[in-house]
């Protein structure tokens, strides 16, 4: 006989009510900075270790950070916290490019913390736009890093760079305050370190001789130590899950069904981790499988350009037709370096051949499933940077993926599973149909973005 857990989700969120119980209203708090992350770390115990997921994003400064060393240090401070991380920066990509790649890299994720650093985007407002996008689509804490001191010659050039980085660092701090993000004043700590050790900025950069923006081993060690100090400091406000205005945890009790009121755009199933691989749960949203919702689909980051670490295309968009899970291939041909043009053909492993385009016009595939703006190809920029030539018939790959599978297979390793992502904060009914086994389900975590643009 099939068993069901049924959750009715209604966009009110002000209280939680269960059958045969009376709840006392709790004053809700919108936690700012990284107080929630600090709370999860510091409240982890041998009896109950909290899961903390971290994404490192940005460009080459994040790229060279060696976050595994930082995470190991963090784990030594919090041995009972269950810390996982992803390191997905793109070296050389300033804010204007990351504003586009974030669509592929971030918004299908639901980490507890995003640690971010990048250059640019201050004067044109794009840095603000990127942080606003993250805050309006994700619940995650964000930790912004301002700029360290770089090395350059002659002195007049270095002074000019420092003036820009001083200005931009102050603006990053203002953006952090504006959107309730955490901030690490790297520049201030870096300056103090230089003064205390009586050294010049070059000693922390590159080979210590030639101009460089990238920290060397000593510089990266300093950067990690500054970050670690931030991640082990006391939170400004002690985190209490019951008071969190952006999240609500609905605990499963020994009942077959229950009703509750809340709002959110991302829903996670939490278990106690004692499940085996034979336990399967079918997920239904408003009586439909997750793959029937457009919000359940995203496009992966396009593959790298020729002999490069950078994606060959900055952004690929889903077209108007309803998405399907599919792998796509773009093949370049007729590459003309004098005119800076090329043609390409698109093929999906389900759709098949889906049109021919070129670098001079925006592209919509024959089926309408895939759209690419002409300025989002990054082929010739990579060639110029790396002094390489993309060969004829070079292939670029990306895929349309599902965030949530229709059937969840539980395991002992994981105790949090994505149930559903909605484009907006909406009312939904979630049915969990137990197909096999007796899963140990704790409840559902309901999230809403820090910034609700429709309020």
C-alpha cells in the first residue's frame, strides 16, 4: 500500500499551525550578513551536526584561494559541522561577464553561503545588479570581499590602481550594507599586515618582482586567514531557526497529513541520514511531477573555449517552448579571423538538428528551445587572450538539466534533498509518495529569497 505525506503550501508564512495544537506567534527576524551561517557552524554538536554548503564564486582571486585549505581549517574549528563546498570561479571574468554566467552557475543551487570577489561593475552599476539578482532569487548568505593591494610599476601607475581600488572597495561595502550581505574588508586587513611586517605589496604578489594582481602563496595564506577569522567570529545576532523570516522548517509528525501556512520559492526535504539506497519517494507538485514546471529547468555552464578555462559562450537562454532535459552541441565552421565572424550549427540529442546561425546575428533555434545573443559568444576574445586559433568544427557543449528529479532516491550520505524550485513565491501543494522502504523523514525546509521584488 502506498503511503503519502501531504503538504499544503499557501503564501502567508506568518505562522505555522498543526492539527490539535496551538502555536504562539514568534517575532521573526531577517538575519543579515552571515549570522545564519555562523549560527549553523557554532551550534553544531556531536549530537546534531548542521549541514553547511558553501559556494566560492567570482574570478581569479577566488580561483587561486585554494579553498580546500580554508575548509579544512574551518572543519578543525567546527568538527561536528557537516561542511561541503563548490569552487566555481572563472578567471579573468569581471562583473559584466559574471552577471551573465551566474544564470548558469548559481541560481539552480541553494547553498547556505556564497563567498564572492570580482573586479569591475562599480561605475556602471553592474556589481549592484549582480548582488541584487542573487538576493532576489536565492536565500543564501553572501559574503563579499573587497580588494587587496596589488603590485605594479611605475609608482604612478600603482597609485592610480590603488585610487580605483580604494573607491571600489568602499562601494562594495555600501552594496553589502544595502543588500544585507556580509563584508570582509580585505583591503584594511591587507594594509595592516603590510605595515606590521614592514613590507611592500609586491612581497605578497606573484613572483614579488613583476606587476601582478594575483596573490602568491604568502598572499593567499593571508587571504585565507582573514576569511577564516570572519567565519569563526561571533555573530551579531544569535541565530534561531524558529525566528528566521526567510526559512521555515515544518517537522513531520506521526500523522498522515497536515496543513500549514507559509511562503517560499525553494523547498528542501530533510532526513536524519539513516536511509539506505532502496528508499524512494515520488514528488508531486499540485498533483504534477516537477518536470512539468518550467522553473525546474536550467542550462549548465557552456563548455570551455579552445585550450581555455573560460566558457566559449557567456550565456545561453531557454526559448519560449517548454523545456526538456537534453544535451546540446554547437559546432563552429567558416571561422574568419579578419572579419571576426563564424557560423555554427546546433544539435540536441532529443530535438536533433535545430538550426544554423552565425556570430553576426542573435540566434533562435528552429524549435525555439535555445536562444543565444551574438555578443555572448566568447570565441575571439579567448583567441586574443591566449594567442590560440580555434579549429574548424570546434564543438561547444551545454545541457538543459532538471533541478529536481520526479523520484528521489535517499541514501545514508545525504540528509537534504531538493523538492522544488518556484520562479516566484507562490501557493503549492506538495505530495510525497513513498514508493519503497520506510524513509526517516524529519520535515521540509521552506525558503524564500532575501529580497522579494514583488512585495
